[in-house]
C-alpha cells in the first residue's frame, strides 16, 4: 500500500514542490538556499552573530537585545526570516501548509537544545479568538505541539490567552508595537497551577521586535513562572 501511494503521491520538497526521497524534506537546492541559523547566536533571540572570539553562550547578545530589555532568559531560532525562511513562515501562517509543521519542529527542537530543562513546559503564543476564527488555526500552537513531541517535554496549548483584540502590527515601529501589546496576554485562570515554579518555553512562528514575546513572558512571570525562554521558527534580523 505504501509503495502504491508513493507512486501516486511521490514525496515533494516542502518549499518548491520538486521530487525528493523522503516526505517532509527539502530538495538539495532548497536546502542550500534555506537560511538555517548556526554558529554564534544572540543568547536572547537566536539571531546569528558575526564570527568573533569565543565567548560563553549566555554572554552573546545582538544589538537589538542590547537596546531593548528582554524579560525572558534566553531564546533561539531555527531560521532567518528571509528567502526560503520567509516563504516557509508565510506558507504556514497564511497558506494552510500544515505539512511544514513536521520539518519545522525538527529544526526548532535542534535549536532549542540549550534551553531545555527537566521541568520545561512548552506553550504557544496565543491568538485572540477573533483572529483564530478568521485564520482557523494558530500556527504557534501547531509548532508548540510538534516541538513538544520532538523534545519529549509536556505542552499546554491554552496556557496563555489573549482576551483583548489588537490591530495588526504590520507597519508599526518598535515602540508602537510594544505599546499596542502591553498587558494584552494573560495566563488562563484554569492553568495557573501548571505554571507556578516551572520554566516555560514560549513558541511562535516568527520574532520581529519581540513585543509579543515580552507581553507573554511578563504574564508568565506574574503568574509565578521560575523563568521563561523563547523559541521561533524564524527570526527577522539583518544578516550577520
């Protein structure tokens, strides 16, 4: 049966649709052109840093994170939000490409290894119910569940809620983004027992200014979390 299915539906590259050997993979050219993050990275957001003298990972910080205080402890990203990285994020977010979740979770779990603790609880950045209704799914929740499966850590899909709708952040500057999102994310009243004293790993598809993650982190810390880390599929940042 599997052989027959492969004849009818051969594996396709997740980005370009070309033929590949295994499901949920990338062809050679797309793998080469996908901006995976490796080497030295900012410990707070995962953006790649220019090669330099060796230093402890927790001391490496990008210019953005030096300029804007981050309430979380550490962060990682699998891709840069450019080229194929941008295509993957937009296809998942707006193109109903749920098939991208599986390979994305593998890449994200690899990036998250330095952040994982025995008591880590994985949770997605929430959507307001009106946005969820129009989009029909929360891509961050899909990624969080898959990353939990890859890492063997528990996850709570509704740990955080977004009771107040906010306008789209597209086109807003950094300060406006932070002002718009301040106080808009809260811990679900029925999930507070799961958060107290634990380390939380917040998951989203992309990080730009960090305003959403800041609001989510502050909600977790206010509810008694021992610490918060962040993980994204792609980080919007300048090339190193």
